C-alpha cells in the first residue's frame, strides 16, 4: 500500500496529537496549556505572508431590490400611514395583481417618502 507524502505542518500536528494523547494517558487530564503553548510557538514560526495565500475573500453580491409596482384598486388601506383609499393607485411589491393580498400596499404619499 502506498503512503501519501505528508506536509511538514501535517507531521507537526500529528506530533502534537501524539504528545497530547501521551500526556493525557499519563496525567489523566487534558494538557491544554501545553497544546496552547505549542500552537503559539508554531504560529510564531509560520510566516504571515505564507498564510495569506490560503485566505480567500468572498465578496457578497448585493441582492436586487424589489421594485414597487402600481396597481389600480377600488379600495385599499395603506399599510404605512393607515389611510383608506377608494379608486386610487396602490403601490406594492406584489409581482402580479393576483398576489397583491399577500403583500403590503402603499399610497402615493408614502411611496414618495420611501424613495
């Protein structure tokens, strides 16, 4: 069976793991201070620029803002100011007139304030 080559850092972590297990079996309590100290020494030796090549910055894409669409309604209540309107244009994020009851509706005065 062929063995894969191990990188120096993998061998170091294997050594740290072996030390951890050995100390745990002899002392019967986890030697976290020893591990933290060895990790600090290891991180001091590692070049910061070497670590930078492993960092990947993922920029988040802006979500598209839904647009308010005008709908002519016989009667509706503005969900922002609470006023009742009859035979006027209501503005909503609803994609169609069939779904307008599932979305908030706004009057023309509140839409101007919103923009």
